[in-house]
C-alpha cells in the first residue's frame, strides 16, 4: 500500500500534539507506551519512504554524528544577566526605582516567575522551524548546541498553528533543567555503572548539554521552561503576559507558577510564598524574577551595560553555609543501617539552625576526607537532614585524624556487616533495640505476616512499654497487654489477637521475608521456598556453597543470609516463633514439569488471565516468570498494547507468543 505525505504528516502532527499536551498543558491523553508505539510506527513509515522525511520530524531529534567541538553563536540581542535583590527591602527599592524611571506613582504590573537553577539557552526559529540553539555564554557569544537541544522533547521542532502566521524570525530564551526525580534516577544509574554521581541537578543539566554526542544527551532527563524573547520579526506584543500566552499556543512550555503582581507588597508576597514552597516543587529554584509587564515601559526604562532596568532577581536565603565539625558519631537507622553523622557548630542555613549533617557512609567520608575539627561547607535541601558538601582544607587544624566507623553496632554491640559491593554497613541483630520498631513493622506488614490492625502507633506503644523486644514476642501478647494500651477498646484487642493467631498459619516465603534479611525480598523468599521445599530447618543449616547453587542466589546474597543465620540471637528468635505456634504451610510440588527450565515474560494488556494468574500457572508447571526481557528469556507472552519489552524481544530474537498459545502449552 502506498503511503502519502499527508498520511505521514498526520502521524507527525499526532506525536507533536501529544508532546504539547504532556509538556505544555500537563494533560497527557495517552500512556508512554502508546506514545512509543506511535513513534515506532512513524520510524517505520519514514524508513520505508525516505523521500517523505522532513527536518522537523519527531524522529530527527537524535541521530546526528558526534561533534569534534562546539561552534560559537553570536546572539542578535545580548542575553543580559539580572541585578539581584538580596532581601525584601531591595525588592521594594526596585519597585520605587522603576516608578521613578517612568515618572509615575501608580502601581505597575510585573510578571513574577521562579528563578530556575538550570542553564540559560536561546532557541532560534525561522518561519516556524527550529534552526539553531545555543548557550548563553558570556551574554554576547554562546556555544552552538543545536543537536543536543533537539533531543529535549519539550522543545518544539516546529511551531504549532495558532491561527496566525509564524514570524520569519523568532528567538526564545529559556532555562534547561533536570527535574528532581529525574536527577535521583540519573544518579542511581551513575552508581550502577560505577560512575561518579552528579553534584546537583544544575551541574547534571550543564554537563548533559555539553556532550559532543547528542545520543548521550538524549538519555538524560532534560526539560525546559521558556520565559523571554530575543529578536522577533513580523509580530509584536504589547505585554510580556501576551508574549508568554502566545508562547504556549506555539508549543513552548511556560512555568505554571508565573503570576502577575501589581506593587511591592504583592511582589514580596509572591517571593515569600515561592520560598516557602520551593522544596515541594519538582525542580530546583534559587529565587524569584520580576519583570515589568508593559513592553513600552520596558523600552522607556532601557538597560544598563550588563542588566535591564526593568527586571530584577529576588534571591532566597542561603541554602549553604560553612561551619565546624565538632564530632562524628555513628547513627543507627530503623533498618539497621549505620550512618555517620557530623555534629556541627550551630549555623543558620536557609532560615533553619543546623547542628547535624549526614556523611552518608564510610566511602563518602573517605572520598571527602571529612575529619573532626574540619571547617566544612554544608547544604540543606527541603526537610532532609543537611549534608556535608566539601571540606575547606585551608582551614584544617594540623592534628586531625582520619575517621573510621566502628566495627560494632552503637546500640547493641554486635558486629556490623557490610556486604561486598555495598556502601552501607548494617547491624543484622534481630534484638537490636534501635531497630526493633522498624523490624516489627516489617514483620507484620501486608507482604510479610500480614497481621491486620498492627499499625505503627500500636508498635510504638508495645515497644515503649517493653511488651515487645523481638518479633517473636508478638506471639506472646495477651488480652491484658493490649486492652491496657491507650485508645484500645476490648473489641479491637480481640480483633488483633485473632489476627495474630491467623498469622501463625503462613508460608516459608512470607516468614523468611518477614525476618528482614538484607537482600532477601518477597521474590527471593519464594525462590528459597522452592529450593528448600519449605523446610525452614534445612534453610537455617544451609552453607553458603549450597545457597549459591540456587538460581538467582549469588555469593553476596549467600553471604548475607549465612551471616544473619550465624547470629545465635537471630536463630533463637526463629526457633521461638516456631515453638509459639507458627506453622509453615506445605509447599505444593508443581502440577507438571511442562515448563521446567523455561522463563516467561508477560507484557501488554492481558485479556484471558491476570498477571497473578499467569505467574501462578507458570510456576505450577515448573516455569519461572521474569519482569524484564533478557537473553535468558525463553518466551514473551504479548497482549494488546505491548511496548518496549516486545521491541527488546524482537531485537534478541526471542519467541513471541499470544495468550492462547501460552495456554495451549499447558494442555
């Protein structure tokens, strides 16, 4: 069947419209997998019809050859920096200066916006098409990073039709940034690849935009908000508000926090409000920006050599400060993680007096070489405990010593254990008083023993009153223990005792998971259940070599398990649970071995059975279910709407079957 240009263009328009709804309107109509399916369809059509490809196609965002270096780009209009207001009085003084410059006492309109902590760029469009993108540079000349900016899905490659002719020349300024969630994911990937994590989202965004290979940039979670104009030909605007409104119609993302304010009081109110909510925003900001709204008033005010007279940046209180490390102490978390904490000389950071800062782990202490007595730079982000950024070596006293975390748990004295390949040392003692609440909450959770009504507040009371010291004590609780607690009615006490009794009939997998052994999650507990056919005694006596023979159990997990079980306190708790009536259900042998040794991946919208049913059927016949496609996958069962997993299966030449074909395999 022959494909026409209009058919392919309709698909391009559809993809561009979905990008617009996602990045500009924040109102997506389809899922990511559905978008990917449309994108692949366009790729195939263009590959089959190369004569119909256009430069503004969504498929042309990535694919340029790596550069040897960046070219330079001279801005038609300078990208000026902004004067700073360091406090609220200076914001009011700015308003007074503007009024004086315009010879008026009337209130003026300003557009107020967040000051994003990213990288300023300029986007150039000719007749509606993106032709060039550059960094701010020194304000006069920047670097040509066109290919990298094309990879950012939020940047339109061609302007949307909004009922008026596109200007022959349009220059739009904006800030490229990485959202907080994207930054966390990026650093997790860096750590998996054994690469250094990025210091902050701004550095990550800047480094991503300066990659000579745009394919690398395309893997980074970059986004953009546009906020100002450069040179524009063929169209004019009376106000900045009108310009921003038209930007959205053309397809550019504009920050939803932007508001119109009318005097010094409302400017200060906006500034205070944004500073109060900065930590809850999905991106980093370091201040506010206020711009005169009327373009004719801007022109009348003019510019200084480096900044416009019609705009100002209001700076937030410092989020960083320097102070001295008084001491370093090991702190034990509810999960047993031993974390070094720096005790600091009290210092004000972002309006909060800080006395502690996390040092994360021993590796981080060594990397930053933090010592007692050092002067350090600390930073605070949100309500999270502040962290030490770096040591001010020039102020280090001459007699400092390198710090080493102790080998014993600071709460119970048991030896701490740090698995190979991990950075966190942990106490694995089930009786450790500092961990008992966290361990109990895990033990009674839905995916573990599932004891209904055993919430966090109840755990707090029971532990504080020393009615529970280890998890096995749960099975020793009686009516009087419970009914005498705060806000505990007789019926509630009876219900909890019934739930405890019901929980004694459980499975090997649930019980082993409930013990909270490091690296042994719900899935691996089921793997162990099959391997030991539900025999808890055999599991407790298994050597590391035996454990390593089990599929999915490597040397690190084996060492973690044997270390946990070599602690007599832990084995005493397990034996106590069993003596108090805990019974593990018999493990069913697979109905057949039809699928033995076969690994299945289920993807798409399954219509003949649920995912849980698929897993149960597969395992009942000796097979295994995986959540991701790899070279070890034997079959991919694909339902409607299958996405990336289907693509990977095709690339790896793995057999793809339907739900009906899967059911036929079980007959």
